[in-house]
C-alpha cells in the first residue's frame, strides 16, 4: 500500500496561487522516514526534539534576531537535510518508494481552489497506482490529509464519494477504497514532509524562488517525460516554463 500525505500552502494569505503538495510513501518506508525526520529535528532542536517541522513558521523563526540558535543558514541546512532524506529514500527502493505530487491553482480561475486541487491530486495518485498495476505490482492507496483542512471535512467527504461513484474529471479512483483520513500535522512527521513539498512549490510558483523545489523535481511522478504528478492551472499555460506546463506542451 501507498499512503499519500497532503498539505496545503497559500490558502489564507493574499497569495495568487493555492498549492497542494503530496508525498506518496510505500508502507515499508513510513517508519524509516519518520525516524529520519525525528533525528534531524533532534539535531537542530536538541532542547525540543518533538518540535514539528512547519516550513513557513520555521522560516519566520529563522528571521527572528532573538533566536541566534536558529538562523537562516540553519533553516537552509534543515530543509536541505529533509530534502536529501526524501531523495535518499525515493532512490533506495526497487519500486518507487516515494513519489511526489503537486497541484498549483491560480485562485482567480476557479471557484474553489481546494476542491479542484484535491480532486486533481487524488486522481493523479490513482494514476500512479495504475502504473504499479501495469508493472505487476498491484497496490492500493490511502489519502491522509492534515487536520488544517478539517473545516472542509464534510465537503471533502461528499466530493470524494462522488469521485468514487461518478469518477473524477481524470477518471475513476478504484485504487483508493477508503475515504481520506484526517491527521494532526504536529503529530505526523509524514504530513510535515508534505508541508515541505507544498512550501517548496509555493516558493517557486508564487515567489519565483526555485531553491527548495529544484532538487525535488526528480521525485515527482512522471510518465514518458511528462510530469503527470504535477498540475499547474494558469492563464499562462501556453508560455509557462514550469516542468508541468513545459512537458505537457511537448
Ligand atoms: Zn506552469
């Protein structure tokens, strides 16, 4: 089984883009990944080893002159270490151990960016599971969402049921037999990695800062040179040079 952990970025503030980041993890890698994040957080915060990783909050902490033990360079080191942890486990497995997903939606183009992004990421995760079937490795999937989305719990459940009955715009989702689970991001290291993916995407699409996402592109779900796991809904889709738009135009 693969578990897809999803977190969001850009919802509350005045950002032009809403982003969902997802990290799909093979069940056997959940414990080593969790231990890896635990170990890195202990290294960076020895006095508070249980400290959750939240990219934007720690970015603010790093800018605070009253926290000399955690500066911008500490922040870059920590995000880089977490990125390397993802890449290490993504590569160190016969089948894909970790696959990344992302949905970036220009908010002014749709009524409900969250639901549009959620439908897209779930359908693309299902598409990834179909590729496992074709590779003689049938796997089911389970979606885990941060409780920050809990206020949308009812609409997510209704929409998810409709995806199962009527299919999504990208097809049915037969490989995802259960409704999404909600989990506390503070207590779930894997959701904190999804937060890093969402943050890295948002830095790139909203702020033209590729520092965090560049090393991660290779881990996104791709088929025949296309970034199937990544979707960018933009009015500039004909000229945008992001990997999703660029490879879709080929
Ligand atoms: Zn694009």
